[in-house]
C-alpha cells in the first residue's frame, strides 16, 4: 500500500515503502530442532564468597596513647580564649594614601 506523507524528495506526494529483507545473521534460530542437537547445560557449583586478605593491618601503625588522662586535662586547662570582638562599632577600612594608576598612551607598530 501507500504510506501517507512526503516522498523521498521532500515533496508532498505519497510514495511506496518497501523494506529490505533482514540479514540471515539477525534472524532467530529455529526453536526446537536446534536446541535438541545442542548439549544440555551442566549444573554449576554454588559460589561461596570469601573475604579478601587485605594488608591494611600490616601497613598501618598500632595506636598507642601518648599520655594518661591527667596529662590531657592539665594541658587543656591552660587554654585561654581571646575576648569577643566589639560588634557595636561598624568596621571602616583605612584608605590607602598611594596614588592611583594612570593609563599611559601607547601605539601599535604596523607595516
């Protein structure tokens, strides 16, 4: 039959569409005769998962405490925080007294 729509040249006339036959390699094999001659599948053994032997314990250093809890408490008692800043005053930065950069005229060399 005729398919509606534009033709191969982009015109509005309908055209006849005919598909090429599919290659033999893409066709499905016959259902029962091919399977009868094939070997039956063998039952596979169940896979038992095993944990890999990682070398992280060999590479890492052992953790040893550097001191007792009394030493840790004594060293943390000497910490003193700085006073809180005064947020009631607004921050105004100081102005820089240096001169601003002024552009200089230039000319490009041309032939």
